[in-house]
C-alpha cells in the first residue's frame, strides 16, 4: 500500500478588533470547516486524476464525517463509527438548549456578552450538524459497525446504512495459559462516557472478603477525572489501579490474568474491548446497552446486566469470582465465538465484498 499524506492547514482564528469577539465561535466554526473543505478538495483532485476504483473513507476526529464525499467523482463508501454524539445525544447537557437566562441584576454589557456567547455556541452547533449531514449524505454507501450504530444513524441522518461488523486480531489477543488473578480489568479512555465510576461502584458492591482489584487501562486520560475516580475508589474501599498507554504485550498479559472484564461504557457503538477480552479467554460482565448486546451473549461468553444498576453488576462479578468453572466456560466460549465470527479476516472479507459491489455499481 502506498501512503500519501496531504497537509491540513488550519490557521487559528485571530481576533484583530474588539468587535470581532462577538460571534467569535461562529467565525471559528466557519473557518475550521472551510479549511477542511479546502483540504478535501485537494485530496479529491488527486483521486479523480489517479485512476482509483473506489474511495473508502472513515471518521474524521474533528468533524465526524469528512467532506471529501462532495468532491470525488469515483464511487465512495464511508465506514462510519457513529454520529457526532454530543450533537445528537443528551449526554449530561444538550447543545440545543436556549441561551441561559441571565439575572436581571447583571451589568447590561456583561449580560449582552453572555447572551451573544450562548447564541454563538448554538449557531456553531447548527453549522456542525449541517456540514455533517451534507457530507454523510453525499456518500454512495455508509457502513455501520453494529445494528445499534445503524439505528443511531437512521435517527440522526435519515439515511439507510449497511451493517458491516468489525473484527479483532485473534492472533495477538489469545490465551497464554497464565494463572488468573483476583482482579477485574476495564478498558477505555479515562473519560466520563466510559463509565469508570459505574465500574468502581460495582466492584465496591462485591463482598469485602473476595472484592477484587479494579485495573483500568486507557489510551487517553483527563487528569481531573482520574483524580475523581481515585477518590471515589478510596471512599468505597476499592483498590483501583489506573494504567495509561501500556504496550500490546502488557495489554494481552493483563487480559489473560484478569478474572473477568467489566464493561461499563455509555452507549458504545460497537466496543472492541469485550471481544479482545474474550479472545484471551476472559469472560465479560457488561451493561446491556449499545453495541455490546451484539457481541456478548448472556450466559454464553459473559453476563449481561439489564441496566446501570451497580448492585446487579457487582453481583454478576461476584458470581464469576465464586464460580470458577462458570468463568472458565464463559471464557472458553468467548474464544470460540471470536475465532468463528469476530476475526479480522471475517471483517475485511465482508468489507471487500461491499467495495466490489459499489465499484461495479450494484449498491
């Protein structure tokens, strides 16, 4: 594969005059989208002239959907992980709420500045949604990583994506035969939506005499959130060990030694972590929400809990700790399921089949 990198030039928005502070957020959003559009036009010109068969695009970190779909003339496919969640979901706050009421006692210029700032934020969000919708609808085919993600896109975009499951590296993630230890592992960025607070509370609900340590591995971390979770664990008498940016060998070893994985992400669209644990022969305890309902089968390769009820999650973890035979059976079944259905080969074969259909105009 030949890699060709095109620079992305986004000059930060500079406030030159005092009055430019009003509407700064809107101008920044417009400048960012314009810069990305220029970048995609440049890439598209090369693709249109390069004799390519089909474009396979995926998510953009900043814009969710790259606008290159509007400029290429070859068949185009988007493998989309999820819509920009903070724009479409109510998370802790809603981006569409009306500007906050301002106390009448606030000094008028400050009141005006606050109202303009709130208005600018709402307008910036509307720009982001418009750009995302126009870009996603310009693709010939949009692929979803799970039925849950597919339904999210139908609700958010009004389109009909096709399902194309992901896979994991079953050659790297595999049983190594090491002895299981009394800890439960969690895997995901140290951020609110990964539900580390739920995991800690659940472990805190396990009987003290067999309560396991919680080892949490993440690639990204918000320092303040790690501090909050450390304090929460201390309060609940849970031994909490955060690990950041460990290498692949250490990750595989940690998964193999764990008694179980606890999976508490909030509305995760697919979720690699449970499959990576299963590939190592490790059973999973998870909340039945998001894409995990398609990978973890209750009583087969793990235990699913109906909702974010920490006592029920703790009871499921405790059940595996007390019943080693059940944990072993679930782990072995998990390895078999990954080998049969969730491998890279299975994923890429399906993806290639779809790309050939699109190239041939049969989509």
